[in-house]
């Protein structure tokens, strides 16, 4: 009986290995990032995750140097950008700064280490604990594209710019924007810039 179980386990491993090397689920002609972006912009989490799996498989099997991007992180970051800068009158620069502060916090020694932990850290992004954010907020394509640029590593600010608020804080103001919707918004640096 033990031999039969070992033989079955070896057969299952061989079938799995054969599937991985011979019959990939991805199509090399499909741009899975485009599918992920469209899925995020219409709130289709299932389609976005499926596209990510195919893209990841293609990266793994072709030794691509492309950076893997989590659909869940793309969708969450785009939704935070939409929540914090979703007004049509706000500039692309403002939208980018909002997302970059989140990404700077992920990389910072002063904040949690994952995007989800940063976004849901108590007292930081007040709108994320609402039902509207969790179930209703769908980012637009511009918010998703901004999130994608950030997840691909694009940065404009210094790494220690980790605050966004309607008041000055931390170690000084890096940028400030005014809008009729939000008033003044300040993007400020950590008071502990030496940590960076």
C-alpha cells in the first residue's frame, strides 16, 4: 500500500511538471496588464486576479524581466488614490503624490511593510474603513494607471515624503496643492530623514 501511495504521488508530480513545461495557461499574444487595468477600472476582481495569474505564469516560464504586479495591490492602491484624490479638478501630479506617499510608507522603516497594512493602519486613511470604500468605490482608469506606474517603480518625490494632510507636519513640506474641493493639501517629509 505504501508503494502504491508513493507511486501515485510521483505520478501526480510528473503530471504537474509536464503541465507546467508543456501546456501553459497564458497566451503570449495577450496583454494581461491591460486586462488587469480594465478589470480594476470596472471592479472585476475575478478577471483581474485571473489575468495576474496568467501574466505571472508567463513571466516565470519565459524568464521575463518584467516586474510581477499583484492585482489586489493595483486595485487597492487605485482605490486609495480615487478616495483621496478622486475629484476631476485635481491634477495628475496631485493624484501621483497621493499614491507615492502610500508607496513611500511601504518602503519606510517608520510604517508597516505591506501596502495593505499601510492603507489600513489605524488613524491614517480614514475613508478606507467605510462600506462605501470596501464595496462601492471603483477607481477610474486614470487612478488605475497612476497606481500601475507606482507599482512599476516610478517615483517623483524623495523617499522620506510620507505624509499627506491638510496641514503641515513632519520634517517639512515637499509639495502643496490647492483645490476648491479639498483646500490645501501638503505632502510632507518625515522628521527622521536620516533613517532613509
